[in-house]
């Protein structure tokens, strides 16, 4: 399912003239919101795909067990308030990549 959304978003970015440097700010507010949502979606799908590929590879070779690879961003059903979004869903993935 991620592949279909990723390819649709990638094609939208590829054929949308708003993503060229000369066209920044020339579209209306609704189109800019759509462009932002597509960009955020592409970022989400790419990071999830890389994460699941690393998880599948490390589990396949026996380095880690599947329980060591929870969902990267947590459960979206738990993000029903802004506080819970930042406290659980957003911060859930930061334990994987310490700064």
C-alpha cells in the first residue's frame, strides 16, 4: 500500500510545476497545502520503507528479534490530542536514533 501512495506522490511532485524554483509561491493556499501534505507523506513513506527494510534484513539474518523493531512512529490511533502526538507518536522513534 505504501508503494502506491509513494509512487502517486512522486509522480505528483515530478509533474507539478510548483516544485521548480521559479514557481515557488505562485499557487494558491489550497494547492500549497496539498503540496505540503504530499511532501510530508513522501517523507513518511520513505522513512518507513527504509526502517522496515532494515528490520526485515536484521531479523532475517538473526541479529535482532522482531520485538526489537516496534512501529517507527508509533500507533496513529494514540495521537488524538496534540499532547499525545508529541509525547508518544512523535517521540516514539527518537529512541532509535539518539543524538
